[in-house]
C-alpha cells in the first residue's frame, strides 16, 4: 500500500497520494483545508488514506506540523 507493486497501481499507493499532496503545500495549510481541497478535486477519496499519506510524508521527513499548520520541510 505504501509503494506500488504488481497488485497496487501508483495512483492507489501512499507514494502516489503523496505526490498529489506535496504540490498543494506550497503554502502552509491546516489539515482540514488540505483535506477539503483533496476531497473536492477527487484526488483522494478516503480520509483514512489521506491521514496515512500525511503520516508517511511526515515519517520520511518531507512535511512538518507547526502551530496547527502543515508545511513542506526545509533543510
């Protein structure tokens, strides 16, 4: 589910969902505003997958959570 394989297409993996979320984080956003944007555009249909994707991006240190906002991690 994290990485695509012969049974899981890239667009249904957490890596694929992460590639949809990262461009939206050019500006800092709350979790709820980011979810609304993803849901309205039909990119991620399940809140569970959305949260798992955020967990994955946080675990690989691509995003940060600071003062109630999600932002891209800077080096």
